[in-house]
């Protein structure tokens, strides 16, 4: 969803700001993260299928060392991206989940019912289609191995989906964007649960006990009023190391830690307004507004007081989400795409689709997602559990459900956990790329036509006003 950003006055711009202006403008556009993700995907595929494809494998399997002294953690660069950097991605996902549960579209049963039901349908049906394809086309040990990938088509890539909606702009009602965002958040919750329950190794109970104690410690610090990001960051690093040894995938620690981050303001908004107004009045009366405050200690105190008030009125949850989101969207996710989207096409598309894993994933995303989401949405509306928001038609719902068939980031991540066979993993990745590409194109076209049709057939409505019950 779009965020209101207040920019610093042009007078404060430095020469470097003017040089970086095109870059900063690009980063502010919602679709930019999706565009960058797409570019990195194309680069990875081109590199992996070029005459220099061996360098791709060699580069990402280069061993890296993290630590100091005798405490050294060794892992491949690919492993470090998927288990290390992606833990930060999951931490931001956890912050978004907590925010939505507290004050967003999932904060009340009435608001959460429709997207939650749609998300569940969009996870169950793709998994069933995948399992059906595997059972029909595989046998023996191959069937057993392929069945382990049932969760791959159950995930939606929120960055790509929101990016496509941003490209459509005003052609799509705001209610559709809110619906897709809320659905994707519930989808992320489901993906996290599936990874935690079904894609873990043998457990180390000592490491699990220490990890549990760290989560409890973080929650207690939250209750005690500790708001320092450094404190929670240190806990997060130790938690990550313990989960690496526990058998539970280390990235789950990011979500668990995020749920303990403080989300309360230290001072109410009214007190903040009164205090800042008082400080500004004193600052203006001191005459510092007309001269350099470097030599005026009293004026510096007023500015520092305002800074302190700003710190107290913001929540650590919002501050961390705001600060980390650009790093995740424009750093971690593109790097993840470079490390994981380099699918060898030597077998060819036909061979990948002949595999039960590749075909099951592609059909799960392209057919399972829209069927599951539309069926669950229809049942929720007809049963009175939820209602389509004002400004959103069934055409919009169908286009949005198709768009949710983009399963790139989370699907690739789960495919790395699901298969030991490199051939199955490669086929699944081809299925992910194929299903996601067709889902993105069809979803874009359906929503564009739905927007034009809705504009021609119905008067404009406020998309934030709840729809009347039928």
C-alpha cells in the first residue's frame, strides 16, 4: 500500500542529493521492487544458461566464513543468502504481520474474514492440484520425493503482485489493492507455518530450548519497556545461530522475533503535538530560526527535545519496518533472485513440464490459485462471513486471484527446502517461473479489462466505505 512521505524542503538539498535524485525517485515507486526483482531473475537465468554457466554455480557455492576468533561459521554463499539474509526478509514479514493484526486489515474479524478465507482457499487448492498431478504421473520413490513439494505452489509473492497493481495504477480500485495485500499477508503466515511444521530436519532439543528462552526474553524486554533496536538485534543474532543448530529452519526466527518487537507509543499523540508546538514556539522566539544554531546551546536543546519526542511517539515496530523495508526490497530479495532463479534450461521446457514436480507447480499456481481464491471468496460472501468491499467487483476478484498465482520468492524458497534431488528442484523452479509468468500476464490483462468495464458500467464509489450487506 502507498505510504505518505514528507520530503525535506528543496533548500536543504545538497549537490549529492541532486545527483542521486533519479535513484531515490525510482526507489519510491511501488513497482520498482518488482521491476528490480524481475531484472535480477532475467540476469540469473541468462548467466546460468550462458557459456559461463559453470561460473554461476561456482560463485554461489563459494564458501564464506562468518564469526571471530575460534567461533567461525562456514557455509556456501548460496546457503548464507537463503538461511542468513532471508532471515531478515522473514523478520520484515513478521513485522508486517504484527502490524496488520494490530491495526491493519487483519485487526478485526469482519475485516479479516474475506481475505483470510481467500488465502486459505488459495493455499489448499494449489496443494491438492500438485498432489493430484504427482499421484497421476509418478510412482515409487519418485512419487514419494515429488510429494514433498506440495507446499511450493501454495505461496504468493507479495512484491511482484503489488508491483503489478502499482503498474495498473488508478485502473484498479484501492479496495482491490487492500484485498490483495491482506490476502498476501495471510498467505505469508501460512507459508511460515508450513515451513516450520513440514520442512525441518532432526531436532536438537537443547538448541530449541535456548531458542525458546530467547523469544521469551525478547517478549519480557518488550513488556519491561526496552525499545532499543540494538538489544533486539543481538537477541536475533543469537536466536538465528541457535535455530541453525536446532533443525527448525533459521529464517523462522525472524518471524518469531518480530512478533515480540514493541508496538506501543511511549507518549500519546496529543502530548506529542503539545510538546512539539511548545518547543517550536520557544525555538522561534529565541531567534534561532534566523541564524545558525551551532552557537546557541538553548536552541539546540529545543531541537533535541523535538527529536526525543519524535522517538517516543514512534513505535520500534514501525521504525524497524520503515528502515529495513528498502534494504529487503532493493537488496535482499534481488540477491535472493540472483542466487536462486538461475535455472538450467539444458533439459528444456518440455522436459521440465514432463516432470510431475514441474507440471504440478505450474498448474498449482496458474489454476489452483485462482480456483481456490475464487471458490473461498464466493463461499465467504454467500455465507455472510464477509462481503466484497465497495468498488470491487467479481471481475476484479477474478483478476486479483489470478495475480496471486505469482509464487516467485516464497515458492523458490520452499523448493530449496523440499527436494534433495537436483532434477526435481530444477523442474520445480521451471514450473514456478512458468506459472508465475502466465499468472502475472493474465492477472494484469484481467484487472485492466475489469477496471475499464467497472468504470463504464458503474458510478465512482469510495473504495474505503464498507459495502452494504445483500
